[in-house]
C-alpha cells in the first residue's frame, strides 16, 4: 500500500488545557478542530450532502472545470493539503500535477487514514503521506525523502480558514507560508451572501449540523470523563454582519453546572457556548487578509454566481 501515516495528534493533557482556556474565555469557545473526532468527520461529510449546504458541490465543480488552468498556474511540485477531510476535492489537481508524493494533513485520525487509502487506490503511482496534527501548531513538515528539494504547493479548500477569525486567520496563513517554504497556496473561500441562506446552510432541516455541534459535548464526556447532558444545550446559528461571519453555538437551556476532567463549570440559562465561526470573505477582504499574512493574490477563479472562489496566493516578497 502506498500510504504512510504519521501521528502528531495533541495528547489528552493538551485537551484538558484547551478546555480550561476555552471555558474561561468570554464567551466560552474551544478550538474548532475538537469538532472532528471520527464521528465528527462522518457528520461533516453528511453536512456536505445536505441540500442547504452548497459550498462543497460548488467548489468540486469549480475545481474539476478549472483543474488544468489552475494546475498550469500552480506549476509543478508536491501538493500539500491542509485539513483533507474525506479528500473529495483534490483528485483533479493530483491528476494534473502528476507528482510522486501527496501530503495530506488532518486532525481526525480515522478520517485521514480512510481518505488516503481511497486516494492511494485512485492514484497508485503516488505515495500518500498523511500527517495527523493540528496544522496551526506545526512548524515544519516532517522529513521525507520524496519531499527533499521539492517545491511545495499548498491546498486549503472548503472555506476552512473561516473557522479562524481576525488575527488567528492571519497567523494561520503565515504558518502555511512558513510550511510551504516559498511555494504557492490555493485557498478556497466563500463570499458573504443573503443571511437567511447562510444560516440555513449551517442549520439544515435534517438536523445534521446540530448533531455535529452536539457531538463535541459527547466527545468531551468520553475523553474528559464529563457529565454534560446534551439535551440541555440547544443549537443556534446566526449571521454576525459586523464580523462577516456565521456563529454556531450551543445555548444552555437552563442554569446548570457541568464537570469536565474533574473541574466544574457553571452555565447560566441562555448562555452560549460557541462551537465555531465561519468567516465569509469578499474578494477585497480576501486580498487584505492575504497581504496582512505576507501573501498576494495572483489569480482568482469563481463559480458563475460568484459565491465560491479559489485564490492563488504567492509569497508577497
Ligand atoms: C470544514 S472541513 C473541510 C474538509 C475538506 N477540506 C473540504 O473542503 O470539504 C475541515 C477539515 O479540516 C480538519 N481540521 C480542522 N481543524 C484542523 C486543524 N487545526 N489541523 C488539522 N486539521 C484540521 C477537519 O478534521 C476536517 O477534516
């Protein structure tokens, strides 16, 4: 099998520390990657199939229509995808780039292994290197003989950057610049649009998005010996226009105290526990963000409604 996996997942002690930090923040919020254990990854894949959530379908169509033009602009090198999920987007680029190595990063161990095994069968000529890690904390890619001296090409689709707001988004793009060592980055973002449509996309009628958020509480109960009663938190989604983002939260339905890793945390009735944000970028906002992080946008491809864009970023100097 042409799949190699490296496990750099944060340790359980790091999880306790993250929970302490997140529970003392106002409002309470943990890093979004905690949403992705194996069940979280399964639920996210199901969200992508919901009629209200068009981002995945649109981005896949855009990538397959523009694969040749995009890969010609990217040039040759090893593709490095950040947060590959179920790897439904990368195939047209892999085919066009025809490199003997692909590097996929994801925080979700099982999903990463399954995704790379699938890609490995589709692209038997390439080695699939998987790194299970929090990519926002990675300082370099691990050594691999096929990576030596190769130009690196980053791929970050799915509007995943939207989980990071303000300075954290800038820091992540700076981190990717460091990891890519002068290579380009293909960044997929979606634009602000009608709030009701965006709110529906993150609160589908079938309740999959709500289950995805609630799965965070189940994960914490399991991994930190918690006693959270999931039914006492209600899923809420709202568009925050001043920050150009969707906010997803679990709202406490009553005054209650929960225990996690032996520590007790009180929630007032109606208090929100933010599960994630999804920032939406206009082309101008994307340009400003890129510049703050030391990148410039060289080219942009978008769908016919201009809802979803793929940006080619090059180091600014
Ligand atoms: C919104 S999903 C997008 C998946 C896929 N790239 C797509 O476009 O459909 C985000 C993916 O990134 C992974 N992820 C989230 N935060 C991460 C982090 N800090 N480090 C590594 N992977 C992360 C999740 O496990 C998930 O697979």
